[in-house]
C-alpha cells in the first residue's frame, strides 16, 4: 500500500516539475510580477530606508499572495482539457497523493523561487539583515499554504480557469496567511519574538495539508461529473 | 475449462436532465472476449465508458467485476482496468518517452517504454516534445500504453480515431494479442475491424413510450 501511495505522489510530482521547467513562461510570469512590482514600490514611495522597512512586511506578503494567485488557476484546467485529470481520477491510488504531488510541484516551481528571491526584495526595501531569515521561513511555509488553498479554489472553479471567481473564493482564506506571514517579518523588524506567528503559519500548513486535498478531491470529481 | 467471467453489467442506466440517456445496458464479458459497443453519434457510448470507469454514477443498475460488485472491490477494479478515451492525456510539453513513462505503471523500465514507442512507429520521436507531433502521432503515444499496461480489462473509446491504416493494424494486433493472453476488451468504433472477433452490443438512445 505504501508503494501505491508514494507512486501516486512521485509520478505527479515528477511530471508537474518537468512541465513547470518546460513551460518557462508560466514559471517566470509570477516571478517577474513579484520582482517588478516590488521594484516599483520604492520608486513610487519616498525612498527613505526607515519608511520602506516598515512597509516591507505587508508589501512583500501582498505581492507573494498575488503572484501565487496568478499561477494557481491553471493547476487543474490543463489536465481537464487534455484528459489527464480523468486518468488521475481513475487511479487506484488514494487520490490525495497525486493531488499532493501536484501541489508540491506547484510550490517548488512558484513558492520556492519566490522565497529564494525574497532577500533581493529585502535589500530594495532596506529590510534589516536580522529579518531576512524570518522572512524566508515565513514565505517558505506561507506559500505552501497559499498553493494548497489556491488549489481548492482552482478545483472548485473548473471547468473554467478561475479568474475573478477564483480570487473571490480564495482571498478570504488567504487572509490568515497574509496576516501571520507579515507578522513574522514585522516582529523581526521590530526586534520582537517572531517564532509565535511562524508557529501559527506552520499550524495553518498542517491543517491545510490535512483538509485541502479532501476538498480538492470533491471539487475535481464534481467538475468531471458536471 | 469455461472462461472466467470478468465483467457483468445489469440494467445500467444513466439520467441526464431527469431523462434516461440510453436504454438500460446489460451484458457479460468473459476473459479472452471483446465487446464492440455500437451506436450512432450521441447514443451515449462515451457516457457508458464514463460509467464503466466510475467517473459517473449510474442512476440504477449494477456493475460486477469478477463476480463482485465494484463498490466492494474498488481498488482491485481500478488497478486492473485501462481506459483510453477521446482525450489522449498526452502533455504537449513533454516528450513521447516522458509522457509514456508517467502514464505507465510504476517501475516500467525505460527499455519497455522504448520498445512500446518502437512498436507504434515513434522510435525516432521518443525525445521529441509532443507539441511537434501530429494528432495521429499524439494518439499513437497514448495507445503505446497498451504495450506497457498490466491491466486485464481494457476500455477503448474510439481507439482508431485519427489513425492511419498502419496505426489501425497495430492497435488491432495489440488487441488480438491481449485477447489471446486471456484479457478482455470493451471498445467502441465506427470502423469495421478485420482482425478482432468481437461480439456487438447496440446502444440505443432511450425513447419514452407514450
């Protein structure tokens, strides 16, 4: 049984990573968005280091949320169109494993590069060095939650590509991630203990890993049957 | 020795918009047998396949796999069927070899994948991204799964669509080999097949008697 579970996870993780690497424009678009808007903000606001570092936590997290939202809507729609969603749904493996494989691939392709790029944004926003590690940790955990929640929205809005409906569905659910994610960076900037909001983010991740695949499973079956 | 019963369908019916789509379907399939589902366009052949692969739930009727209701042997049933439908499930950005690799059972060797691609005439396209292949070649990549699967019950919905004569011959050969090994096939096609000795089942759209 273990082999069946891991096979479902690994097959879809490997396939979607390959797809992510091959479809470079899909990969690059959210990252370019993240970098561009982050570069524009210091130009639009007065470039005072102290002011920027105070704004940085919220701004970085808002851009991370929007960049993830941009990329998540095609998570299942391509599979529905080419018939591979049907093959996934009729897999004898527990469906949550292929779903988790796909979401992990999405995080590796979108969330991880955002996390690795964030120190550059930190420099643009004059973020103190002490806040860089908490920022990266919060983005690493938080973007995984965003991928999971976004996938629920993407599954529920099939067969259409999410668009406005997807944004309306997932934005309220993104709020706790946004609040606690920026709280981690803000606490670090203010020299306070940032582990508590980070622990809450980790708890959100644990809840999302447990519950989101079930909702996605139901959404995908509904979309296919509908 | 009598052939083992693989599939038994009892009065399977499906409703869409509160109306039955086709007359209730009943048939049996033994090992080594093929069933050709016939019907005009819109008769419900694809819907019947969707019911058989459990993508849709019937409004009435029963589906037995090796004598057991499918609801009681869900895992065994899904592990032992192969479905190739209208949509090929081929990813355009992946190569033919990569596509076949993810569609094949875990642990399928690269030699077996290369041999399967060779048998469908795509040995020179193994490392070519599928967006460079024609519709017929896409179909061949999907049908190469017939060479790598270990499933005993095949559901093939219009497997010959978009194929040339050579492709049709290959698929017929694959199907015949599968039947000779004791496998079973349910397929739909608008073509007259030469090699496959198959029983026919006519799917009739439901007409309400007034």
